[in-house]
């Protein structure tokens, strides 16, 4: 498997876990939040060398785990909208 494909797989797994963690949130709010996090990943990934799996994992760690993002107070407030 190429590094690029492995990097994409890591991101898709992370975003899938985030979507799962946001199941109790209003669907349109969850979609918007995932898109925002995906944009942060894209911006951060642009600073990495292609195939830098360690750098990508560090980036995702800095963004936060899907569970911690889903429990972030502003997200929980949005869930009520």
C-alpha cells in the first residue's frame, strides 16, 4: 500500500470515528463540524511531506481525539439546535 493511500486511510478512519462520536448531534450540525475538522486536517496536511504518516498522526493528535471533539462543550450545545 502506498504512503498516500495509507495517509488517506488514516484520515478516513479518524473522520469515521468522529462521525460515529457525533451520532447524538443534530445531523446537519455534525456534518458541518466534520467538514470544519476536515478543513483543519487538509490545511495541516499541506505542511507535511507526502506520505509522512508520523506527521499526520501527530497532526490528528493535536486536533484531538474524535471522542474529545464530540464532547467539546460548544458541540454539545449545537446538538440542541
